[in-house]
C-alpha cells in the first residue's frame, strides 16, 4: 500500500468516525441504538434470573468513648469523584486476604486523611480505629420482592491513633 493510500485511509477514518458517533447519537435519541460499523458498543451486564453477586465495602469507625459509626463507601470517599470509588477501594482498602497482596492495604499509610474524612460525622469524638468490612452482596431478583443478602468476607482494620 502506498504512502498516499495510507494517508487517505487515515483521513477517511478521522472523518467517518465522528460522523458515525453523531449518527448513533441522533438515531439513538429517536429510536434505539443502531449497530455501529466501525466501533462496537459497550455491552452491559446481561440479566439473569439467578442471584447477582458483588463485593462491596462498608466502613465502621470506632471512637475512644466506645461509640461506633457505620459509613457507606460513598460517604467515606465523598471527597473523590464517584467514578473513582471502585478503583480506590480495590487499590487502597482491600485486605491482603482478598487480594493476595499487602499492596492493596495502602490506606494504612493515609491515617491523617482518614481522620479528616470521618471527623465531620462525629466532630467532638476521637476516632481510634477504622474497619473496612468487605462483604459479598447477593441480589436475588424475585418477581414479588427482591432479596438482598450480605455475607462478610474479610476486614481491613486501620489504627487511627
């Protein structure tokens, strides 16, 4: 293939790709998404009548006076963009027992940041420990009422003193 042919092909793709995205967007608004010719669609999860399983983390703060506070991952990581929560949880707050490496327990190094994150929820108390409790969440999509089950997997305990 000659250099001129390669350049023409490159320019054609640069022109056709945005046009294809525009066509998919316009047609998708009016009817349903057409099958794109140059870019494959991102397939979402396929529905199954069986239980759906996910691993999720929740945070539990223990204060010096014995009081305990339970926080969701979204509440604990509110300072970060929501799209980053999954990655941060897996790379910073995952116990070595689940990941197979202590490298995912990096949150132990960010003691001051963790204290700043929990301080607004109980400002006058002194947090002494943060437990990151990982659970397997099973969702059974039953016709009458969905059932959610939670089973503990492992816990990462972080000393905040």
